[in-house]
C-alpha cells in the first residue's frame, strides 16, 4: 500500500465551493442603539465571515449577505442587540464541500 498525500486546502479554497442565494429581507437585524452601548464589539472579532466591521468613527457596520448562518453573533453579543433567524427556505448559504 502506498501512502496517500492529502492536499491541505485553505479556508478560502473551501469557501469558494459554497453558494449564497441572498434574501432581499435580512435574516439578521442589528439594534444600533443597543450596539452603541457596547464597548467590546466582540461580534467584529468573532464573526467567521467578517460580516461585522468597526468604522473609523467607532460605529459598527453590518453586512448580512456573506453570513455563514453559524449564529455566533447572537450568542456573543453582550447587549442582545442582534436579532437572528435563518433565511427563508432556499436562501442564504448552501454548503458544498466538493
């Protein structure tokens, strides 16, 4: 038996296989009033898709279109400022591991 060499692929290579069908109705709503009272902005650092970014003025910017639907943001938000639901059927990310 010969030894098989498995190719290690980067996250970017793996993610290229996935497909997003963006729902026009956001499945995540951010309450920016509650968010403005948050000092840590932990969602910026823990969202694996990078949907949350901190602007130069210290305010949060959010973009749901690239969401991986993991729910991390709603779990880590200390102010319950994130209302999260799954997208409508057939919308959102479609994982393809090919």
